[in-house]
C-alpha cells in the first residue's frame, strides 16, 4: 500500500504522464480519485480522438495509468453536502471521504474492512477494453449534457449580485464578494435555498433541512453546514466569475473544471495542468494544502524514474514496494519536499528502519490475512471513531508489474490479494 501526501489530480495531469511516471505517482502519493475523474475518463468513449486510436484505446490507456495501490475513490460531493445539511458531521482535514466500510469485531478488537471499490473494478475492465452498455450510454448522455449547459442564462442571472457593488475586475474581488454573500444579513435563507438547489436536494429533504435550520435560529450557512457552504462558495465563485466575464461562457467544460474544487477539502496536494485551476485553486486552499502544476509533477516523476532506473538490477528485481518505500533522502526532488511538509516524520523512520527479512515480511502478510479472516462482521454496528480501530483493511488487486517496473516482491505475487 502506497503512503505519501494525499493527492487530487485532474485528467490533464494523468494524460501528461507516461506509464513509468504514473507508476511513481502511485507509489509516492495516496491518490484521492474524484467522481469527476471517472466521469471525464469514461466520457472519452464519445470523444473524437486522433487518427490511429480508438476511443476505447484512449480510455484504456488512461485507466492503465490511474493509481490503484493506494487510491481512494471519494464519495460524490452532493451526497456529502446533503448529509452535512442534515446534520451529519463532515470531517474536513485533508483526507478522502470513502464509502463501503464494513465494521468488524473479534473479542475486544475492532476494525473496518474496505473491499475493492467498484470504481477500481471498472478501471480494471477499461484497461482491457471492456465497457458495460450502461457505461457507454452514460458517456453519451454526459457529452450531451455538457454541450447543453446554459451558461448564457447563468451569465445574466448571477449578474444581479453586482447591483450596488459593481462588476468584479479580478478573481480576488469575486472571492471577496462570495465570502460577503455567505455571511450577509438578509441573505441567510437565500443562501441556504441556493445551496439546496445546487446540490439537487429533493423537496422532502429540503423541508427537513429548513426545519433544522430554523430550529437553530437561522444561522449563516457556513456555521450551519460548513461543507455545503464550501460547495456553494465554489459554485458562486464560478457563476459570478462568469457574469463578470472573468471565465468564458463559451466553453461549457469550464464548469466541469471548477467542479474539481468540490473535493479540495479532502486532499493535501492538488495537481493540474489546467490554467483555470492554476488561477483559481489558490483562493480555496487552506494553509495546510498546496497546488502543484502538473508539468512540475511530471518533471519530478521523470527524474524519479531516471534515479531508480540507475539502481542495480538485483535491487530493481525486488519490486518497488520493497526498495522504494520512501522517496530519495538526497537530491532536489519535489516529492521529498512534499513528504517533508505533509509527513514530517518520514526521514526519522528511514533511519530507524532496519531491513525486513523475507521471513518477517511473510509473517506480517499472514498476520494481516488471519486478522481479516478471524474478524466477524459487527452486526450491531456500534458507532466508534475510526481512530480507535485496531485495524483498517483496504483490499486492492495489485498488478505484479506496471510499465517496466516490478511492483511486488517475487515471493509475494503468489500470495493472493494483498491487504494493508
């Protein structure tokens, strides 16, 4: 299982990488894969591609480069936002929100099992050129919906917010206006209703949300539902920038590009080659987050590939998961700098770490396997804090090789599914 800073990337970033560079991305970062990435990737089935390549080949190639070892597919932002409005706690601390955890217990030990997510199973199929009929239909409908976005109506509708304040001239002015609207007296109910509409809340659920809001005295939406308010701020930023002619209304995909920001609270590093992301993401970053240009990430991954390619064959044959647990200690590598910032104790771990024998490694694998087999599903599902779990198990189907690199040690590849 890969460690490293939690990273969100857009499709443009992954497209820029070759397979070997993508291998190091998977090894040194823990990828938060957003629903938008899966949707955009699948939608390429309906996209015109360069002569000599089929859409299936384009999607399959992208799926092959997508991180899998430590990848965590994030729950859709609308589901999180609605849960937030209904009073469920949403943790915003730079880690993904994932679904499907099965509570397990044995004796006084408790754990959570996350099986291989269906999104990752789909990636495996796409690599082989296997697409379900429903996936092809979804790709077609997605393309149709994208071209049908009515940004002209939004342009005039959101221009009304400039009455009395004037049209913003720069992105910082738009962000300041958004922050003002979210905490403006006289607009509390309007902002709540707008958040519900943008999140697609049904009438029945909407009535429950409004009743809860009124019971708390009608607070500002950032105080009532912080994540839903954040999503609203991203949408307001987009539509107000559109109305101010800072974002083109002639390119519907701009709306999709900005939608990646819905997931920004659930990562440490955001990487993109998109100019719109470069110009807007910094306004939404917390102090404990950073933006990295996709071209800079690619250059660093290329340097890492060259660094590890120079190792003797007997070392490379052991598999990346054994000889490259941590990034290089020496050299001016971006990945090492990001580990220093977000995982500051990693260098101490490398100096304290002793070489693990193959026997010891096999013992750990068997212990994990037995732990999983002995644990029984907790039918009572008594609530408990994830931090109190004795074991969190993430199932992943890991390929033996990717590109020119062996991922698993030779003696491990026949052990069956690995868990961590």
